[in-house]
């Protein structure tokens, strides 16, 4: 029987309906590829450890999931991780966007070898990423709200980036306008982009 953590069950149960099969599938593939994996919760998300070291993790957000390989930069075929909300495979919104079982097994086996060898990776220092580029529509709206501007300026870089990316990714002008309006409302209230889904 696989070693599971009831907190991961609870995390999946509380996640959005679209994300449940994605989270469940990744969990199953991890256990199939690495029977000795240990489940845990770190930073509010499910992590899969092997031999005392982090191997991979998954996180659920409002409209997407992120699959993160902790040592992605050392595994052939894996792009470097984005921020926590993007992970190693971009923003996953459906099962078809997951790697195939064969691909995933290869990534897990490579991650296991790194852990077997005790190889670690240096995490980038906080603030090492460039400042988020604020879309012009969001910048214009912030300029009209002193309260939102003051709050936005106090956000750490990652939280600023989440709002900027959310607005920038809107392909239609009306969608972008709606997102800007919602962003200003939430920012003025001191809320982060994913405030509804943040776990203590």
C-alpha cells in the first residue's frame, strides 16, 4: 500500500472540481513510479519527498494547477520552473496537459537518482527575479486609486507578478478590462490574486 497523508486527501477534496482529477492523477503516477515516496504538506500544498528530499509538488489554484519538480533544472526534458503558480509545465487546466505516464515516469526516476546521490539545487534568492512589468491598463487603473496603489506597492514581487500575469494573459479587451476592475477592487481590499484559495 502506498504511504499517503490524509492532509493531501483533504487538500484534493477542497480543491476546485476541475482540479481534482488532475491532482489525483499526478498523485497516482508519483506513487506508481516511486513506491517509497512520502507525502506531506509544505507551504500549504502537497509535496512528494523521497529519501528525505523534496522531489515534486502540485498546487491547485482557482483556474489551473501547477506541477513542480524541485530539481527541474537538473532533469533532461524539463523546463526550469516558473513561479509557484506555473511550475514545470505551465498552468495546467485539464488532464490532457499533463505529461504522459511514460514521460512522467522518466522525470520521477531522474528525480529519484538525484535524491539517491544527495544532489541539491540552490533556490534563487528572494527578489532575484526582475520586477513584474505592470500592464498599461492596470497601471492606469492603479493611478486612479491611491488606496490600491499603496497596497500594490506593499505586495512582495510574487504577488505583484500574479496580478500582472493575470491581466496580461487576457486575450480579449473586454476580458482584460474586467480583470483590471476586479484586480483594483481586490488590491484596494488588501487581497492577493489567489486570496480565495490561500491556505493557512
